[in-house]
């Protein structure tokens, strides 16, 4: 099991669990606890992102190492996951800004949508991790720096 992908995936799972706890807290009108847990969820997602970007730049991304006939399905799934993650991140930032600016009416409208997108992002992220590192052996890994410098 590769260390950095395992750690970063754990942070995404943690962020989704914290979002779920945040839902329960707000449903029980525990606003202060909801705020703290949701900010912890955002921090967990940010830590994932920092690890992911650092690994991508300095170590690289790992290509799919499973059977060639599955590669197209993996690639389509990965594109779906990346689209979800990007959308979820943008929605997450907007949702947090709305809450911090006390625009609770809009926050209440976008928050549930953001949460659902984030749950699917976490689930598909875990699936990508499993496909790359657990179910199949990872393929080649090339860092962005090496790719740019041609080394």
C-alpha cells in the first residue's frame, strides 16, 4: 500500500464522515457544533488536496495498471470523479463563504447539494484508490517536473 495515496484517501473519507456528522448536528439545531465540524471537514479536504498536488508535482500520478480492456472504463470513471471533485470543491468553497458571511438562506439551499456531491466525490475517490493500488498493481508513475524537464 503506497503511503501518500493512502493518507490522502483517508483525509477524503474523513471529510465525508465529518460532513455526515455536520448534517446530523444541523438537523438537531446544534449550529455551533455544525460549524466546527463542517470547517474540520473542509480542512480535511484541503489537507487531501495539498498532499495530492504535492505528490502529483514531485512524485507523479500513477497510471492504471489493470487489464488493458478495462482501461477505457477506468479512464471514463476517473474523468467522472475529477469532474465531481472539481464541482464539489467549487460548491464547497461557495457554501463555506455563504455560511461565514451569514447568508444562511442561500447556505441552506446550496449546502445539501454540496454535501451530496462531496459524498459521491469521496466514494468515487476511494474507488479510484482501490483500482490503482489495491485491486490492481499501479502502472507507471511520472512526476510533472520530470515530464516537463524530460528527465
